């Protein structure tokens, strides 16, 4: 019984630490994946993202993975856009038009966590 309590406590603590490290931001999606700033015409599947200029850091973010979770809508168009999934995406490109803490997800990645009709959502993302 004591070992079960320790395991449960460890799981709760790791969840709290993960949430504390999450970066709040927003996400949009794009549909043309090649060429990318990181890999040219090399295909990296569809669980990919383009990072805002600060995060991209002249290509330093290429290949980094981020866990992304939808936290809510950014407009009145789709009031409940979030799905309960969390995804992991790999940075393959930079997003020059993205704002601070914004990720531009592939349409497939966006669709896994939110209704694409929303166009833009609030997210938390963690390295």
C-alpha cells in the first residue's frame, strides 16, 4: 500500500512540474511543408511545426521536439475547439509571421488537438 502511494505522489508531482514548465502561446496551421528552412526538400512526415522567430533562433531549434496541448479558443468562431489529445511535433521551419510564443503546426498536427475551423487556438507547449 505504501509503494502505491509513493508512485501516485510521484506521478502527481511530475504532472505539476510539467505544467509549471509549459509555455503559454497560440497555434495556427500551414499546409505546404516543403521546402523547409531546416531540411530543404527532405520529408519529415506531418507531425511538424514552424517556430516563431525567437524560438527558431536562426535555425537553432531545428529538430527539437515540443509537446503541444490545446487550452482554448482565441476567437468566437469555434467556442470549444480543443480535443483532449496532446501531440509531439518536431521543428522543421521558421515562421517569420508568427508572434511571440506562437507555433505554426502542420494541418495534421493541429487537427489532432483542435478543430481546424478555429484557425487559431491557445496552447501550452513544453520542450
